[in-house]
C-alpha cells in the first residue's frame, strides 16, 4: 500500500468507532477521547506522505493514536508536577518558589531521552493491554486517573486490601512485561 492509496475520506467511517473504543478505555472521558481522535486524524493527514505502506491504514492510525494518548498524559502530568512543586520557601539566600527552581527542566531532554520516553510510553500501553483486564482497569483508575481508593473500591465492588493486592499484581505483571519486551 503506498501513500497515494490512503483514503482519508473513509477514515471516520471505517476507523472512528474502533479508535474511540481504544481511547475511551485509556482516558475515560468522551470529550477528551474525541479530541485525541481528531488530533490523530489531523496528524495522519499531515504525515500521509510519510506512510510507507508497511502496515495497514488502521495499524498506522493506531500507532499515531497511541502517541497522542501518551502526549495527553504527559501534558497532564507536566501541569500536575508544576502545581505540586510550587511552594513559597523563603530564606535569606533563596527568595520564593525555591523548590520549583530546583526541579529539573524537561526542556533539557536530549532527542534520545525523548525517543526513549516515547518508546517506554508505548511499551507501557502495550503491556497494560496484555495483563489481566480487571487489574489493568483498576491500575489505570488508581495510578493514571488518580482516583481515591474508596471510589475505586465502590466502582469495582472490592475491599481496600483487595485493591492494593490487585495494584501490586498489576505492577508486577507490568514490570515483567516491560523487562521482557522493552529492556
């Protein structure tokens, strides 16, 4: 399949449902999922000339979508991190916002660091897809979505101790998967 055989006019009809289902599981918000899918289609249009035909259209779109989901979480975590480290700390030698000034600047990342981060993010998403479905869902709700223990326990009808056992098992399975497939 060559770049000229891509048919962007059919993407929404052919792939939007699948892409939405893939995305909603990972972001758990309809509006955000729709935005990410729109960004995916736009990025695909912009890079259609780079499509080599080594994968199907759907696989190619999914790979773009995965990167968009990772970018979404990076953006959230970047904002969250800034809010968490911003404090007023006044001493004679340091005036205000001392911790924020001491945090490593993400703009110092090399191209290799960025590539490694992207690869790790994709590997984590792939590994989440490969572990027990319930464990993955609970792990995402706790670690990615940041929900309270009580909310998750109510949603999945489990006890707090069961939640932590599941989180531990998910982490162990993710670590094993990453060790096998990424390191």
